[in-house]
């Protein structure tokens, strides 16, 4: 058969996000896959060098529309580390609750993309609807639905409104009640099983070698999670599990995501129970007169797609000297995806890509 | 846990077919945005000061401060209001968190659909100032919602001081306790430490509203920033551009800047005055000379005479000297400083601080001839003939009397004369019970000075202060009143003097009557009394501190005749130049008693004299 070069994205219907993969195929079989990013480069890292420490705070979340919250967190943490800012305890706990809520919302969004791509439209709509309920919570807490602009250096921007935790618990319960429906329709569905089992396999050695983090690594049996490895916010104050699977295929990755969502909800309940009282914000210096001493910091958090890091350098001025994000989609979408697609069927490109939760804006920044 | 179910199990989802759909049918079913919703802007134009901090913080440069000619800006405010470009705005709300007055908020409105990009700009207002576009719920329609069709009382994300981006509280200044103060003339305000000064300087938002109200037009933002950066040398350079008496003004300035400070609307203003003092106190005289590069001044060979070594005269002398003029200052009293030395008590302005400022002015080559009274020892006409120009700032050194029966008694004193005697070290016969009449700063100064002397002599304070004005309109600065009360001075605001009770030529008491109003409907001083409501205070000494007046006896008749007047004041131009071109005036006699105004008149006169002399040369 003849070898053909195919462009999967950015216009291809199966593609999610402004991203492209060039495929060399023979029949339905992929011989070689070349990831082709760059359609969404907005120059965030450079932009941030021209904005003051405070002005960067509303900017960072926009790097990743799917889950802006961990971007805020990683920026706030890096600035706090550089400037030596202490946080009130309650702020740490609120941050954890907020980030777990973001994780659930983000996974639901991912589930929408994934099930939609596989043709499970009903589940996709459920996931989108349930994500919207979580956005309602974010709206009440922060005033924004998608870009929350909430975690800022020094703590969080506002305290929980009166009765907010009750409404949060209520919403999460109402979503939780639908888990059996999700299982019946999707996770335990033989069609899903057949489409995913043994597909897009990545071994633990390969995943480790090529920079796999998050579900990619956890689906190979390695319980690697920054929340445990290098606890931040209030994650060392409560007990929680890291769901893992052994096979390293699409099925394992999606099941890890499902289990993670459920674990996150349990984690939120535990955090609400232990939530201390007190202040939520320690004032930072006047934003027009804020210089941070010379130095560099690298901080990392566990985003819904895996380890998200930020390298921040200050030359003693009122703006960052250099900013660099280490995003999980970068290694997942470029290196691992190219390897995992080799030998796969053309119809599984989206299947494998979204199971790794590749988010294009995170690759390009 | 994973179990493969039957291929038919997904059919269970069909049960949802019989449930009510959760999606909203817009616009018939509306979703109410959350209370903190970050939507389109609201701005209360009455509260907004036009400071422009919102425009400065905006990460997207979406805010432009637009001049609104219809707005008559109050003192310390600008007639500019923020215009938001919704093509750029990212609804982050940093503008709300930086707004010092809290006038800028976000509403829960978020709709605007239009083909014309020009319509995406909005001069934010709220229902208070824009009734046309903010509609009550009944008249509002979501189908028409836009930047100019808004719902009233629909506030979303708004400012909260606890989470604001500025610090509403100032760094507390350490002060001597009332007990410590009463028993000596030690300086009350102890001054900032380096760390405190830096922290306080950090609070300044740099909107420059303060600079617009400073009579001397000082570069406040620049020196506060330089102080914050630890660059005291640059800070002192900024200060000396417009004010050669930082040690003095850093202590006793009337600080219009602080009243205008935008942080004062919901918090405490930046302690600009104490910051200036910190700069002045932390550089030595020799450092001044090095930093200000005044070691080599080229002489232009012209001579200027200055009458009066108060703040006006000293400022004029300094700036004229910098321009290369030979300057001689004639001072009637034994030491230079004028009212700063002989009017302001030592605990507010220690002589060392004043001396340091004056020493520096002398060190650049200004000659000060003390104990030389113009009009007595040397005439103004002589100065006119021997010098190229004359600047007069003789100040308000004459006290005003109440003129009530008994006020001519030798035990009735003028505050200003007593203060002068204290400075000169002359003995004052302080009695154990004193009544002070007046509600201004001088009344506070003399009461507190006498309290210290009473403490020394009798180990107790018994001073009664009565003022025509009620406490809320008393002209003295609120801190002064507070501190006087702390030191044990009894205050009776709203009482006017009736007569001084005498017995065998000595003072026995003071009779007062209730003051109903101080100013009439036209705002003129015209007190009205309740003749039935009276009070008597027992005392053996009365001090009048109801105001000061200039003394123009140095003007000879022929000069007086040649001068032109506007009402009772001498006619002068913007530089203080009178109708006799060689004669400039400034200080209190031009603008009334105030240090920083005096410095400004001195500085302006220096420029005016330079202009006058250069124009004379051209001819």
C-alpha cells in the first residue's frame, strides 16, 4: 500500500484545540506521527516580563482556559517563595478546596471532550452540565465563571461567602448521585471497553523517560502526585488516596481520571470539615511599589493533567525577569503522543490524544 | 470494581427523557448572576477623585482618564473620570481593588452587542449620576441590555478595604507620652526609623493629587519614591528644588498634601510630612552640600536685600543665592527664623532642626544680619539705594486684642509676645490659674507652653481655653486640640469673652458668654452671643490668642504713598512684585500665616527678582 501524509488538525473535526498532528499512514495504520504545535502561541512568558508582579495575576490564568486555577496557584506560589510572603492558614485550606473543585470541573470538561469524541453524546452533555454547576460555585465565590482570578500572592482574593460550603457540598452530592448513571452509560459500557482496552499503551519506563506525569504515569502503576511528593497548600493536613492502574492504556488513563474525580470530591469534604477560621489574605506591598529581591524560584503543583511547574526569576525589579512554565501537555502532547500513535489505528488518534488530556494552549502558551 | 455491564445497560439513561430539562430557555428563563459577579463597570462620580490609580493598575491599558469639563474639581481632586474600553478590559477587577475611594465597582450587567467598535467605550457612571441609562427593574429589558441600557441597583464585585491593594493604615509614629511632654520641652514626635519610613513611603500610590495642592508645588511623589528606594540623596535633591526648609516643614507644615491624599478618603493619608522630616534628619550638613552641589556658585555681581529672616525671607535668599546674587538678610530679632523660632514652641520644632536648615542656607553664602531692624537701624530707602532689589517678608508679629473691658490690664498678655519671650529665655510670671482666649494653633501653642511652665513651677496644670468656635469648626489642627486635651488643658469651645474681672488692678477671673454663631449667612466673621448664658472662670492671668497682624511701621510715608493697594492689601503680581518695581513682598504679609505658603512666596519672589533684574539689564 501507498504511504500517505495526513494532516490531523487544526481544522480536522476530531481535533480538540488549536493543535495539529501530521500523520504518515499506510491504510488505516499510522507509521509515524509528528506533533505540530504553534497555532496558539500568544507569548505569555514574554508578556509577563513587561507586567508588574500584580498585573501578572489576572494574566496567568488565561494560559489555560480548561483549568485556569492551577496557573494562578503556581504563579502565586512562585511569587510568595521569591518574596518570602507568609500565608494565613485559612487561605491555604481555601486554596486546596478551590483547587480540588477546579480539578473536578476540569476533569468533567475533559470527559466531555473525550466522550464526545468517542460518540457518547449523552455523557458528554451530562459532563458539560455538571461542569456548569461547578462554574456556578466559582461564580459565587470569585465573580467569574471561567477565569476566576482568585488566588493571588498573599492568599486568596475574598473569603467564602456565607453558607458557601453548604452549597458546595449540596452541588457535589447532586453530581455524585449521577455516578452510577455515568458508569452504566459510559465507564462500564462494553463499547467503551472495546474501544480503549490495549489502545495507546505507554509503559512505565517509557512514560518516565519521556516526561510523563499525571494520569499518564499513574495509569502505569506509579502513584506520582505532587500533592504527595511535595505537598503545598493544605494537602499535607488531610489524608487522601492516589488512584492508579497498571496497564498504561487509554482505558486505564480514563479510569484513573474517573477515580480521581471521586477522590477529589471526598477530599473536598475532608477539607471543609477541617477548614480553620481566620484571615484569608496577608497584604502584599503597594502594587506600584513592589520590587522583589534578586533570585529565582521553581514551584510545582499537581494540575488536573499532571505536574505543572513555574520557573520565575527576579532581577530585583518590579517585574519578572524571566518566566517559564513547565506544562504537562507539553511532554504529553509532543513526545509521548508521537510515540503512542506509532502503529495505532487512524480512528484512535483523538482517542489516544484526549486520554492524555492534551490541552493545546498549554503547549504553546 | 470494573465490571463490563450488558450492552443494553446504557439504555437506563433513557429515564432522563421523562425529566424536566435543566437547560435555561434564554431570554424567557434568566439566570441571576452571583452577587460578586464581575461585569460592566460602575463609578460614583461624586466620590471619584480622578486620581487615576485604576488606569495605572489596569494590565490591559483599558482605562483612560478623560477630562470632564462639566465637573468642577474640588481641592485635591481632578475633573477626570475613567473611560473603559471593553475591547481591552478583561474584567479582572484590579481597578476595583485599587480604587482608594471605593467609587469604582463592577455591576452584574454583562451584555453589550453592537456592530460599531466605537460603542465599546464607556465613561463609567452609576444610577446616582446617570438616571437616563440606569433603569429600574420594571423599565429594564434584557433584550435591550447594553452599555447604555443598564439595570439600577445591580452592583456586583465591589471594593473591600480588607482585600484592597493599598494599605489604609499608616505606620504609627512614636510620640512622647502626655506626662513626659508636660514636664519638659522635649520634642513630642520622635520620628520614623529607617524601616518605618520605608514602609510608610511604600503606601504612596503616586497619583500626585498631593502635588497639586502643595502651595510650594513640591515633588512629593518623587521624594517619597526615592526615600522608599533608599536613595536619600536623590530625595533631598527633589525636596530642595522647591523647599529649602525640609527640617522645618517636615515638622510643622500644615500638610495640605495629606488632606488631599487619596488614601484619606477611606483610611489614613500617607505621612508625607514625617517622611520629609526623615529625609532631612538623616543627612548631615556636609552631605547636603555634596549632594546639592552648592559648593561653587558663580556670582552675578548683583545685590539683593531681604527684610525678615523667616521662612519667606530664607527661601527667597536661598534661591537668589543659587542664581548667583549677593544676598543680605536683615533680621530684627537676635536670631534668624522669624515665627519658626519665636512663634512655634520648641516641643514642636526644636531649635537644632531649625538651625540645621538655616546653617545650610548660610553655608551657600547668604549673609544674615541679626539685631538689625529695618525702619529703625536702617531705612528701606537706604536698602533701595544700595541694593538692586528688596524682598520684604516681615511676618505677623503683632497680636490682636479682644478689646473687652479689662484687656488693657498688665496681667492680660498677647500669646505671640509670650511665645517670643519663652524663646528668648526671658522670665514670664506664670500664675497657677490661666485663661487662654482663642481656638487656633497659636492658642494651642501658648496653652501647651504655659502648661509646661506651670508644671515646672507648681507641679500642676490649670489652664482653661475658650474659643468662639465649637469644636468641629475650631481652626486649630485636630491633633493639636487632642494633644492639648491630653496634657490637661480644659477646653470650652463655643464661648466668647465678655470682660476680664479685675479686683484692685489684678486679674480675678474671666466672664464669658455663650457664642451662638461665629459667621453670618454671608460667611463673614460676625459673632452673635446669648447674653443670658454666662460663665465665669477664676484666674489670675489671661492670654489673648485670637489672631496676629502685620506691622508695617518700617514703610516710610513717601514709600507708602507711592504703593498701590487693592482694598487693604498691597497690589502685587504673581511674583510678589509691588507697584514699586524694586520692592517685592512675601510670607505672611502676602498670604497670611503659613510656613509652606511663605516658602512659596519666597521662591516666587526669587524668580521674579531675577526676571526684574535681567529685564533691567537688557534696557
